[in-house]
C-alpha cells in the first residue's frame, strides 16, 4: 500500500507545532499501524535524519507512545482520521492494522488534544493527569494484618462482573481525547464504579468520589454531556452506566455533607 | 453540600434539575395548546384559568427562574468545556454520537432565539399584562388564530418545534443519567422514553400551527 501521512510535529511542549506530510510505500495491509510508523521512522533515519541529535531544521523521526503492543498497557494513543485509536472498535492503536485503510489514502495523525494532556513532543502527550486523579482516591486503604481467606466476603456474581468490566480500564486517555468537552468522566467513573461495587471499596466510596472529581476538575478536564462518544471509542468498551454510578456516588456524598 | 455547585457534576446537577422542571412545564403548555384546536371556548377558558389560578401565578416566576438557571449554567458549562480543549483537532470527531447530544448548546440557542419571538407574539399580550396591570387581549383565541394563520409564522414555529425535538430527545434521558438514575439496563429504556416524550411534545405543538394555517378560516 502507498499512503500519504499528515503528521503533527512539535519539537517540545513549548514549541509551535504544525502538520508535515510524508509518503510511505510498499506497506503490507497485514502490518500494524505502529509498524507502519516504525517503517516511516526508519525511512527518516536512513534519509539522514539523526534519531538522537535533532539538528536545526531537521526534525528526526516521529515521536509516538507505545509499549506492550498487544492492547493491554494503555500506552499507545493517536487520534487517527478523527478517531481516538483509529478507525476500528474496541481496540487500541497498536491493535489497528493497515487493512482498515485503502491504498492511496491520506491519513491524518494527531496527538490527544486536552488541556489535561499537554503535548510533550510530536504525538506524545503527558497523561500524568490520570495518575494524579488516581492518587487522589482511586485506591482502597489496606491496613496491615494477617492475610484474609480468599472469598471470605461473598460478592454477588453480577456485581463482581460489573466491577471487573470497569476495572478493565487501561487509562489510555481515549475517553478524554474523543469527548467533545475533553471530559475524563469515563476514566474517573470506571475507577470509582469498580471499587464502589465491591465491599472492600464501598467503605471509602464517598471520599473517593469527591476527591477524584475534585482533582479531575482541578486538572482542567471538561464536564460530561452524555454524548457517549467515550464509550464508543474506549478500547475496553466501558459503559457510560458507570458514569451514572459515579454521579450517584458523588451527589449522594455531597448532599450528605 | 459544601462547594457542590463549584464541581462539574454539581453544575450538571443544576442543569438536569432545571431541565426536568422545564420538561414538566412543556407537558402543561402542550395540553393547553391543544384546547385551541378543540374549540374557541375551550381555549379561552384555559387561558382564563392560566390567568387566574393562584398556583399558576406562583409558578410563573418560578418557571422564569428555571429558564434563567438552565441557560446561565449551560453557558458556564459550555465555556468550561471549551477551555478543556485549547487546541482543536484538525479532523472533526468521527466517533459515534447522536447529532442532538453533540449540539445541545447550539440547539438550546435556537430554542432560546425563537422563544423570545414567541413570547412577544403571545405571552407579552396575554399573561404578562395581568402581572404588570396592563390590558390583556380580550380574545386569546383570535390572537392565536391571526398569528398562526400567517404561513411565515407557522413555518417559523415548525422549525422551532423540531429543533426543540432534538434538544428534548437528548435532554430527557441525559437528565436521568446526570442524576445517576440510570444503569446498563435503563439507559436504552430511558432513551426510548426520551424519543417518545420529545415526539409527544413536538407533535402536539405542531398540530396547532398546522391546524390554523390549513383549516382556520
């Protein structure tokens, strides 16, 4: 396949970015999207663009985030042709394959755009905001003591299942990236919901919801208008029903104060 | 309750409560309207009731407040949401989402724009006069008939009503979702209820201008 790529290039967080156009040829439809970018980068390095030292006027290879490349780590991102994680459902960018595109296509690749996710370089954004939200309350407090028996606390199967569905969140940031309001509600809801459904997490549910929402607002994420775009683009298909639970937890906690 | 309204969910809470209140108002408005299609006497009786009933007199300022709160919070939230994406995407978002859910603020502006014209057509000449001590129109039915039998006005009302349909088709279920009164099973059910509610309102509103422009002699 021969493709034209329009890629956002930005030297660093403070620099002004712009789109640059590249051509790649002989790409196998069976290669993954990230492999296609690897090929482009190899091409750029071979053309004399030093991968380490970025000379004046020479941008070097395209920087993008990736790690496990099997859809579980949440490291890859990319907003491809208007869709977070590209034109396929329930996948991360690393699981996207070139067969989803046509020969001769022009593909526009942008970084996540959100006030909470500043661009570090090219297509790499800083998703530390999600870590900060987690640190605000996305955990259970475990005091030391003897190891309790497994299954000592009975949990109804439907609740355990729903909790696990929410716990599938890999924190990739696609929800905030695709939301027209740049809202991180699906991420926060997945964490709050998965813990609130279990007896171990229920104890701190009120404090958790309040602390995580406060941190989310503080970091500049928008408010939810229930478009459900986040659910459509979430690589783990996490339902907005968890947002309803977050709203419930948050409002009941606040009204009790 | 501390700082509830400074949080994003707290502001959304205000939107959903004020929105739900306006949803109830629309049902009352639509049912009174239909009296105009029934007969001149029925409509004038209904208008007399709206002008004299004490509960309605109390609710008019509350309703106005409901509108103001809904609009003010919509502006606050929209500005907040615009700030959450300082650099826009070059390619428009292709993620699956309904037209109405993506355009609630714009639809709201359209509804508000026509609302001011609508109030000047009717309310300013009817109920408002009772509040300010002026003289209200003697025959409300005649006012409705002359206004709506003008095809330009009728078309304007139809455009307005169907923009409102889109706004309601998302707003109804969205209010439940924001209040936390939904779950995986109830989200699809509430969405169906949303379309049913929006259609009942829009159809009953549509009947009136259509009736006057086509049949009123």
